[in-house]
């Protein structure tokens, strides 16, 4: 089940703040997450940003097809 955008943004903000403070362990939602390296945190941040972008993108309302028999 996908998380709502506002919850993803809260998780992203918490992760960015923890990374800025140099903290490697943090509580996200109902679980404790420990990152071994800064690269892991950067990858998690990039993943959350991509999820937020996908969830925020407008979805197409209709698809139009055009066809012809040719000449």
C-alpha cells in the first residue's frame, strides 16, 4: 500500500534533518532504522524524493488514439 504524499514528505524531512546532525539511527513511523553509511542515507533520501515526485505527478485523464487505413 502506498503512503500518502504528506507522510512521505514528513519522512523525508526527518531523514534530511538526521543526516545533517550526523545521526545514523532514527525512528521512522513505527520502526527504527539504522543506516551504516552516509551513502545509504543519500540513497534513501533520493528514493523518497522519487516517490514524492511520482505520487505528485498528475495522472492522465484520458488517452486518445488516432488511426487510419493508410494510402
